[in-house]
C-alpha cells in the first residue's frame, strides 16, 4: 500500500501524467512521444505553436516546448500506422509512449497491438523486447457516447504479452506511468478521462509505483470491494455511507489489471469472507469476472456469501445523460451489493 | 550495375541458398516431415537478394509469411532457420515462431509476419528509431501484391512520407495473393502508381532480373540513407510453388508457370556473369555444391535436434511477469 504524506502538494490526475512523461523524457532520451495532436499544429515551424493543443484533453501540453518536436511528434490520424510504428521503434531500441486517443479506437489498430506488440517476444523465442507504452482514455461520463466512452481494458488483459494498468488517482497515475515507461514489456496505460481534473497529493520528483501491485486504500473486516480506476472513488463513497451503518468495508484498488495482484485480492477475501467487484467495463469476459473466478478457484472456502458484481450493463455506452448515468455503477448499487453479501 | 566480383559471388550464393532451402522444404514437406504450413519463396530470390545485398546488420527488414528468402538474404543462419521450421529447440526462435514468424532481430530481420500487411507500420517504427538514434540505417519493407490492398500498407506509406522516413517499400508482386490474381484484386492493377500518390519516387522493375532489382534498390537505399525519405519499388516476380505447400495450384496455368520459369532469376544471373566474364562458371558450380551440402547438413541437424523443453511453453511471454499467472485460475500441470 502506498503511503501518502498529507503535506504533499496536490496536483490533478492530468498534471500527474504530464509530470511523469516530463520526468521520464528528461531521464531517458530513448523515450519519445507520438500520437494525434500530442503537440498540435505540426504544420507550423513557429515555436509559439509547439503546444497548440497537447493532446485532445491537454494531457501532453507543454512537453513539445520542453523536449522539442523531435521527441513529441504529431501523427496523422492513422492509428494502425503509428501504433505499429511504436512497436517497430520499441523493438529497435527506443522506448516510445504512444497515444491512442480513446480506447475504442483500438478497433482501428488492434492487429498491431495483439498480433505484433503482444506476440513478438514469444514468437521470436525471447529474442526481442517491446518497451512500448500505449496511453489511452477510458471512461463514461463525458456524454461522448458509445465510441469514445467505454472501458474495454479486459480485451487487452486477455492477450498474453500485454500488461494493463488503470490508475484511480493522481499519485498512482504518476507512479504507474513511470513504471510502465521503464518496463520492458508493452503496457496499455488506461487513463480515465473523467478523473483528469481530480486533484490529489502526489510526491514530487521521481516516483514509481511498481506494476502488478494492488493497493488497499481502505481497510475493513466485513466486506471486500475490489474496484478499478474511477470505480475506486465510487467504492469509497459507498464505503463511507456503509460505515455510518456499522459496515466496515475494505477496498482493494487493483491498479494493475495485468499482471494482477492476486495475493492482495485473496488476502482480503480471506479476511472478510465477502466480495463485491466494481467495474465500469461491460460484464462479460471482464476483469470483474476474473476476480470472481479467482475467488471461486482459490478462496471458495472463505466465502460466506456469493460474490456480487457491480458493472455496466452489456450495452454500449449511451449518449443521453439520463441513460449514461444509469450505465455507470453508482455508490447506491455498490451499497446494495455489499448489503446483499451480508444478508 | 557496378558490383565487384566478391559481391556478385555473394549475391549468387545467397540466391542459390534460398533456392536450395526452399526446394528442399518442398520435397520434405511432401514427405510429411515438416509440421504446419510453409510458404516458399523459390522463384523470387532476385528480389530479396537484390535489395539486401545493399544492407548491413544495422539495417532492418520487415517481411511477410513468405519470409525464408528474406531471412537468408539478410544473413540469418540457415541451420537455425531449418531447426525453427522443424519446431526444434535450437531454432532461430527456439521453436516458438516457426516458418511464419521466423526472425532474427540481431541480424535486423524483424520477423516473417502471419498478418498480410502487418509489416509496414513496424517498418515505419524501425525507421523512426534509426533516425532518432542518429544512424543512417534504413528499413526495407517487403510485402506482396495482396498486402498492397491492406490499409496498413497505405497508412505506412503515408506516414513514411509525412515523417520522411528511411524506408524502401518493396512490393513483391508475384501475381497471386493465395489464389487471387492481382489483376482481380488490385484496382487499376498498377501497384507502383499508387505510391506516387504519396509523393514518393516509385518504379516497377523486372523482379526476375537481379541486376534490375539491385540497381533500383541501390538508388532507393542511397536516397533513404541521405535522409530524403521513402521510395517504392514494385518487383514483378513469380512464385514457383503454391501459396503454401499442399496447394494444388488449380488457379493458374502450366503455360504461365513455364513462361516465368524460362526467365528464372538464377539462370539469368549465371548467364549474365559468365558471359561477361565476371565470374567463372566453375566458381558458381562450386557454390552450388557447397550450398547443397550446407542445406543437407541443416536438415540432418534439424531432424536430430532436441524438441523444446515443455517448460519453455511459458517462457518469454514477457520480460517480467509472475509465472503463476501464466496458468491463471489453475495449478500448473504436473509433468512426469
């Protein structure tokens, strides 16, 4: 578990990601960034245009000015080509961080991720390494509808060779991104765009959160809530309300989805005997069902009640605000699930 | 074409090695010795060797599912390749890649590719890397007439043009994507013309003529090394065998095959260099003998080589990953 000093300065999730990129670029000149509009106005040679945009939601803003356009490179809208270029560059000595704007755009370029990046090391008998980070946005709540809002990170967890990370707060976003960039395997780094403006305490300077380690931001004895990304906040809201009625929940923030910190999850289940999994992804073949499978195969004898899942429905993300709000798991649904495990 | 005797001898040796390697696989596959699928390069040797004879180990190539010729042209060891195709432990990829994923990154060979059109984006990345690392290395992106219709190929050409990358795109138009003639699948049928739309120089050459390929390649590669960006070469060639071994080749006529075989790249090379007194026929004969012995030895060694250990099933998936999660939700099988 990461301990955060209260005296630490507070920055947003967006700023934390930017800071990690900045520090890692300063630390290692093999780190380069590319993607659509990561700098902005690439047609202009004028320095005042260098950070015209900084990514569609401004996450990379300022980096082109600091590190130059030789290292912060705008691409055409050509996901297959530039994601694949990330793979090729990683296989030949660079450490690229490539931005796939929204995770739904994986539909355009999936071959380069699952057949090239993921399989190359194995296919080549271990004689290649692919230190590639693909940063991408997940998350509903922006009224951006079906193709810009979903969270299908489980798709990537399915493929051997890929690592998948989904930070829930600014400190983890910084620390996990640094770890991902230093890692020698391809990492899909899932940023929940609804969290970009969320502030939180973040250590200054070098800060690395190892991949594959969950955190336990709230300890309790009654029920374990395993949550991912923005759902950790939803779990906290539910836990606060439940605490007033005497239910002590423990929250496990997975942070890394592949590899998965099975030890921390199992230890919590063994302690509480009750499990609720909260995931914004669709319910089928998901990280949530993985956690349920983990409990069923390795902690069944500790379970005092059936596992409850709280996820999005098996639908695309709807546009209408009323419907989108009904799509995303709420604290109320989590509370209901927790109570059901105690019934 | 300005090539010294040593370069000519080496080019012949590599083309001869490819032919011998592929003819031998053709024979042994029919005998049921080889697992899986093999896609043979026989007939197209002048393209791979014409391009790769300009390259060093620091240069990269991306390849196709018909990749043995590219490997040999790039200097990958035939013993390791043969063992790989037999799925054996000492194979180039420790038996994990096989014919369709055969690779040797240390030799700059970024892998045969089972995905048609999988290579062009990778080639752009390797070229970006060459540029960012401050080298004058280049990347040759081999693909076929089939891949000329894939979006990744066209996107790769666009990106290489936009970023002025040192890539030479080489379309090996061997006439057929599986059973489908490019005359059916390529709208407009002029593959080289497509590249001009991306603002890069583009030529179509006789891919059965080593010297024509090597000359176009020399210009394209020099241009890339000078930092002037990508070039496109359509090499019009022919594959002697089917799409893969076992293909009955019912989709093309024997007359057509004969017309291409009568222009065989190895025979023409031999004719050209001996008639011009550049290399003695006896020297080429000696290469033929040495190559035959090398491939014979490679097959003998591959057959007697050990299989991969069962433990290697779960190695090299990642550089670093918890081993227990490679048998997620279950105990690792106990083997006796």
